[in-house]
C-alpha cells in the first residue's frame, strides 16, 4: 500500500487527504476546516462546543458586560424620545412647538395629568384627522405615567435630557448590563410619575427628567459600591436641582425619580453578590409598592372629586 493511499482524510471532506489534526479531539482536518487555536488547530465542532460551554462575561452586578458596553439600550431610548418628539410636531404641534412649552395633541393624549378639578375626567384631541379621547390617570389612564416619559416640551427640554441620558446611561448600562439598566431606568421614571401624581396631579407633566434624575441616584449608589469617586456627580446633580427650582420644572417628578434611582441602586448594591437573582425580586417589590401608592391616590382623588 502506498503512502498516498494510507494518508488520513478530513472528517468533513472525505476526498481530501491531510496530516493535520484537531488538538482537542484528534480528528483529521483539512486546510479549509482548520481553525487557529492558541496551540495548533481545532476543528469546527470543537470550536462550536467551546463557544457553547464558555461562560459569558458578567458585569459587577450580574448583567452581560459585553452587551452593556455597546450602549444599545441607551441609544434606543434616545432614539425613541427623539422619534416621539418629531411625531408630536407632525401630529399637530407644528414647528412652533419645537421652541415652546405648548401642549400638542400628543401631549393632551399622552402626558401625565392626574385630574383637573372642575373639569371632565378625560380630554379629546385630534391626531392625523382622528378625534381621540383619552382619560386622565385618576379615571384609568395609567398609561400616561409611562408615555409621559417620552414626551417633551420643546427642543431644549429634549436636548437637555438626552445629553444627560447619553452621559450617564452608557456608564450604567456597561456596569449593570442592558436588562438591569432598562428595569432601573423605567422604575425610576415611574417613581417620578407617581410623585407627580401625588403632589402635582392637576398639571400636565412630561419628559424623561424623572428617569434621568433616577440615573443620578443609581450612579451614586453604583459608584459607592465600586469605590469610585462621586464628587463630579454630586456637583452635576446639585446644578440640575438648582436649575429645576429656578426654571420652575416639576420638582416632584425630578426628586421622585432621584429617590427611585437611589432605591434601585440600593437593591442592586446591597444584594449579596452570590444572590444576584434577588435583584429582580427587589425590582418587583418596588414596582408593586409604586402601584399600591398609585391606586391609593386614585381612591383619594375619587373620594374628593367624585370622578366618573
């Protein structure tokens, strides 16, 4: 028998003779199938198996570090806010609404408003030629507590919130991972909405400010856990709070969001490292608490104003 006839053949290409072998399983592989390894070559099957069994890199709080580093959620949130702003202009706000705090039809239907004493419990607006009626929060329009987070009063309001979201969001998404960051963002924003419902229920309120202030609180707690300096965050937060008071912005919404972020941060940082799944239990308990407070306020307003 000749040397050519006795040469092994590639396990994937039976018509190709080869003297290369996979360093893991010792199967013969041809030049097209070989994959460079730290030592020698591996076959496609061993490489695929290694990828399946390799542990994913986790952030300090259990999230996907590689996915979080891309900042995908932060970019998506900014994109959604900008898209809703443009939609509000197109749906009836006009260019004038881009430079003012005017209520567009979309604000009437989606901004947070608990109840207007002496007014009916719903509002009607025309959007794209359609007449749409939407209830206030106290009359069942609880969706406003979320949709209001994506509406803004003018381009400056939007720009300010998006700049801060970009600055803080990428850091936190990298530290927490996309899932935990998303949950904390919306819980903080919802906490701001609940605070508005409690203390400013008779005013149309909109903006991502509650969620953005929540990022301040969240980053303060995360930095403390990771032993990073918070001095710059304290200065930036202080300037924002002063601006909130001077400009007459929704103080309740901003402080409520800040407190919500601190609570989310406490859930993440005080949970033992080996029991990270309890993060989600803590988030669920916080969400239930916000819902309970909301329904209690609805009952209180109904008793006071006999909302129909």
